[in-house]
């Protein structure tokens, strides 16, 4: 656990032209930070990716509408209450949160984005929110990223962030992100929130496409418990304050450098979520190759990564490859039982659907590691998929039950 | 737990013309019964329903082929080893098990059905199996049903059976069944096996249709952990030894009495599986109404019943209806958030997608009960579905991890 906490101990580097703050407003019972504000000093372009759940929280509805305007000055976030399943009053409360923030910052209300995370079904404590916003604005600073990362935490053990600086036209461009995890401790505390900021100048369509692609290769590649929240939101702001002169589009010679930086930030944030899965001490990479299609590979990999029985066997460091076979068998992916090969790291446990006879102790040694790769080749096509996940421990259940 | 154990303490009534036996052959390390034999003194008609998993154990392949012949004299079963993912050798071993049984009983080998349950991936210990069969045959008796029910257990806490006697043309007809559970303790111990026996005379097509319908309304309505095994098998034998003169078909005036009896047996066996879910102390009936279609209702109900986070909240007796909303939102069923109503027994927690304000303590009192109903009305159509399930406790995970 000490190693995990160390990971988050450094300061967070915000790109040029951004300030942030995080503090305790008093939404949560525990004495921890529960509100954050991120501000771009100049209007930024904004892109967003949201939960696919049919039940969406009021702030998700607000943000989905807001990104159509294309301009962002601020993101105001609270933890401790998801403002989900709160009906019309929930929508009014989100709008009010945006309005208070807009008024205090003196920016247009349609450039203020709102995110909430926490319990579902309770109305926001609006007097507490109002006071929080009033305190957040004077607290804004370029060094405030870490406070913001702490304030959006729910069941996370530590704040999570990543930052990359690249060169565009020889000038420094930074991409930074903070995230809170999708793993759940209290059963009504869900939600992944990620906020990525860059000072690059980027064309609006390119911005959204870059974010969608990055999310597909990162946040959509992880699973802790398979549930999808009402509040999941990823926002990307680009305020153009870096010194390069030409707007980034896919035609720009440095476009790929930007895309790689964004992918690195989102992937690192996603992996931090897995590493911070509650009660979890392992990261397992599930790689499925040779499937009938990428879609089939994805189905098989997700079934493995979400199988309660596979995940508990990892916690016990048991090499139960039969459970992996069985799980793929009902995953919906096409499999031919006698074609399947399975490896744990470089040790092959299954060839053509049956046990290779390799030492079980060797397999258990691999599974006992904090990080290992479960690789499956279905040997019937070219489809591939990777999913990052963690094991399920007793601790996880205890926390969820209590 | 004492109440649970009492449930299985009575003797099992086998229909006329059946004998059974169960004993310890020595497949399992623990000193418990691990082989069973069920015999019909006259050739019986047979119907079967098997796992939909693409990975199927050798005995499932054998039985699927065998029911085409339509005649059954014996079912030989072992626990402790699933004979799954065992390739060609596994198929030869299943055939050998059938042959030994056929030789010892002096019946045709294609009237012998084989079922296995236990660890996946290991070859059967054939000398032990052979000795077991030799011991089982002389042990057969009409009172042997309970021994057989014990011998098919893996992680079950108690043997499970149900028996109903009805009248057909004024003559007694009995339907009896034994089952082992689908809940898993050791992660590689899966499988539901159910054996239903009747002395009724039934037309072959009617027999298969009656079983398929009964399974759809019983074993397919339960879920413990959502996994589907490589070995799941339900067999129904009808040996025609009852005294009624006309073969049962849907046109027979007593057909519905037979169907009801079979439904009762399969439903009671299914509910016993839920009640014996490992680490579980509750049975929850999830009823979804008002869905766009029965298929949608089924998706929503299964998503709720399989959600790790919903199930752990039941263990803690928390009324986390927000999690139920969220789960339905990603279930694939169409839902309109502001149309959803949710009840716990007769107390309405959600109306039109938002909290009714009912006392949380009242809800928690309901959820703390050993049996309660979670009822959802989606209010957008006429589709309905019911799923029976149990909660997930720390105990469940501890056993799975160890």
C-alpha cells in the first residue's frame, strides 16, 4: 500500500493557462475534500465522452448539452453525491451549480461544466455547494491540481494524475489529466471521472476524435467490477495557450506526437484506476488473440475480466485455466474448444483445449505476482483485444457489504 | 443452517421401477460419496436439456448423442472431476464409464447416460471409476435415492430432492427429482446436474417438450453467480411403469396435471439450489414487469440478479435502489429513467425514477429478511420476467479465494 500512496505524492503539472483548486465544502461526512474547480483563463475548446448507461445523472445531461457549444472556461465537481436519479430538481440543481460558478468567475454559464460523483438518489445539499464554490474561486492556483485530484476521490486510496510534455513546432505542449476510479467500495459509489487538459491549439473536430480514440484504448479497456455508472464522464480541454502557431489537425506533422501524448495520459490514468481497485493488489492484462473478429476478442476478454470466479481464483493465486475456458464458452464469442491455447506470461497452460501438463506450481508463481499477463489464442481468426483488470478479494466484498 | 440441513433429512421417494445407489468410490480427497447410479428396471424414454456453453464436457457430448436413441436404462454419475477440457481421452473415458456400467447391468451401452461434475481439466481416475461401478450395481435399491443425491454433491451443503404424486386416469403417477447446485465454492467446481424420474407413460416428443418448458420456468430462472458451466445437464426419464393405460400427450385430459407436477419438481429443485448458494442465507425474487418485451424484462432481471454490487448490498441489508436503476440502465433492456417504479415487497422505494421518500429503515427491514421480492415496473410495455437469486457474502468470496 505504501508504494501505491507514493505514486500520487508528486505535484501535478497543469498546462499553461489552467488553474485548479480542491477543498472540503462539507458534502461528505468524513473530513475530506469534496469539491474541485478547474478553470482555463482563456476560453478552451472542449470534447467529452460520457457513460453509455441509459440512466444518466443530471450533470451528465448538462455536460452533453454543454459540449455542443464547444467552449469551456470551468469545470466544477463535487464528490459525495452523484445527483443521479434526482429528476427535475436534480437538473435545476446542476444548472444552479453552473450558474453560481459562472457568476463567481464572471464567465458565461454555458462555458461551465458540472460533474458529480457519490451516492445515487439524494438531492445535492445546495447551501453547502454554494459555499464551496465561493471558497473554490479564490483558492485557484496553477499548483492546485493535486487538491482537485484529491477532492474528486470517492473510494480511491490516492489521487491519480499523469502529465506528458511534448514539442509541437519545437514549442512545449503539455497534456495533463486527473482521474477518479471506477472501482466501488460502497455499492452506491460508482463513477469514473477524468479531466484532461492541454495547452495545445487543436481544431474542434480533431479534438473530439482524438479523445474518443484515446478513451477507446484506455478507459474502455479496463474493468474492475463490470458495472457502468450513471455519471462516467471524460472531458478534454484545449485552451491554445502553447506557443506553436498552427492549429493541430491530423494533417499537422506533430499530430501523432499529440495523439501519443493523449493516449499515454489516458492509458496511465486508466491503469491507475485498476491498480487502485478496492481491495486489489494485482493488475492482470487479459489479451485475447486469434478471435473471429475484434468484437469477439473483446467479448471473450471482458467475460474473463468480469468473471467473479476467475477474479477470485487470481486472488488465491490458483491456476484455474478451466474456468477461463468455461467463461469464454459462454462469452458470446465464437470459440472452438479444441483450438484454444492459453498462456500465463510465457508459460503455456493449455494447448488445443487441453492441459499442457506444465507444473501447476510454476503457474501459481506467475499468478502470485502483482502483475501478469493472461494470453489466449483462439486460433480461428485475426481478432484481438486487451483488457486490464484486477482480482477480487475478500476485502472487496467486506467493504461492499458493510 | 440447521433449518437448511433439516430440509434434506427425509427419504427420497423414487417412482415405480427405479432403483438408485450412491457411495464413496474415492475420486474426492474428502471422505464423502462421489459416485451414483440410477437405474430403470425397464427401458425408459429419455429427454434432456444441456448447457449452452460452447465448451462442453465429454459426458455432455455423450448424453447429447445418447438421447437421440430415445431409450435409457441407467445414469452413472461421478462428482469430484468434471471430465471437461480433457480432449479425446476424456471422450474415451466417458465411453468406458458407460461400457462398464452397461456390462455390469447387462444393458445396451447406448442406454447408459453419463454425467460428471467437479474440477475441469483433469483426466478421470479410471481404476477408481471402474471399482465404483462394480460397487454401485449391487447397492442399487428403491431406497437409494438419498445416497445418490448425496453422491452428486460438490459444494452443496445438503442433498436436494423433491417428489410429487398425482393421479392419471385415477392411478398414481410419481415425479421425483434430485439435483446438485450451480453455486460454486471452489472456482473450478461448477455445474448443475438434475435427474428427474417418472413412472408415467409419455410420448417421446411430449416428454422433451415438457422438460424444455419446465427447465425454462425453473433452472433457467435462477442465478447464483451468473456463470454457465461446461457440464450442466437435466435428464428426465419416463419408464411407463405406472398403471394408467393411455400414453400421456398434450391431448390427454391429465396432461396438465403431469405438467404441473413436473414444473413443481423442477421449480422446487431450482429454489433449493438458490437457498443452498454458498455463503448465502437469503432468497431474493427479482420480478420485472412493464418491459418493452419479455426478453427485455429478462435482461433487466438478470442484470440485477447478477450484479455483484446489488448482491453485496443485499448481504448488508442496504436499500440501494440507485444501484438497481444503474444496473438496469446498462442491462441492454430499454428503460426510460423517469418511468421506473421499484418496490421491496409492498413498500415502494422509487416512483417515476426518483425516491419516494419512504423510510430507509423500513426498506432495510425488508431486505434483512431471509426472503423478499424486488419488484420493478418499467411502465413501457407488457414484458415480464422473474429470476430467483441469492445475495453475495464475504463467506462466498473467502471460500472462492481459498
